């Protein structure tokens, strides 16, 4: 019985270490999206303002879509981000 408890303890400890390591590596990854705004206002006007500001900051709109009412997704890239992408 003691051996069984010891094995369970070792497996639990190993699983905890693997989860901790995966969380640590996940923190180092790039964030694929950012919620830029959530509030009142005309979605089209806010999206136009955001695109203008992104362009002024050196970003290029790669695409955009509205997945549902009152939501707008803008996909951007930049010259400094393009080399970091995986060739497809």
C-alpha cells in the first residue's frame, strides 16, 4: 500500500512540474489578440479611428471582419512583424 501511495505522489509531482513548465513557456508567447475597446459608440466609426491610429503607428491592416453585431476584428501586421511569421 505504501508503494502505491509513493507512486501516486511521484506521478502527481511530475504532472505538477509539467503543468508549471507549460505555463511558464506560455507566458513567453506573443499575444495573438488584444481587446482594444469595449464600450458605447458607433462600431464603424470606432473601427475607422482605430485603423487610422494603427496606420499612423506603422501598422498595416491585413484584414478585418465583423463576426457578429457590434463587434469588429482588425488584423494588422508591420514590417518588423513580417520576418517573425512562419513561412507558409
